[in-house]
């Protein structure tokens, strides 16, 4: 579980960094990368909660 928490935190920091890079530089490629990475953040978050629920059921 600790691995997933660290992974979620890294995804979140990366998305925030890319959004800041977009605001600073104005290049839309950073915003596209942030959007794609945000999709993976949502998937990882859902997987984290599924594992948490499965852990409680077992």
C-alpha cells in the first residue's frame, strides 16, 4: 500500500509541476502532458481504493 501512496503522490506532484510549467512558459504541450498524466493519476487512485476495499474484505 505504501508503494501506491508514493506513486499517487509522485503523479500529483508531476501534474502540478506540468501545469505550473504551462503557466510559466505558455507551451500547450505541458498542459497535454498534464492531462494525460492526470488520467493515469485517476486510474492509479481507483486501483488504490479497489485494493484498499479488497484488503478489508479479506
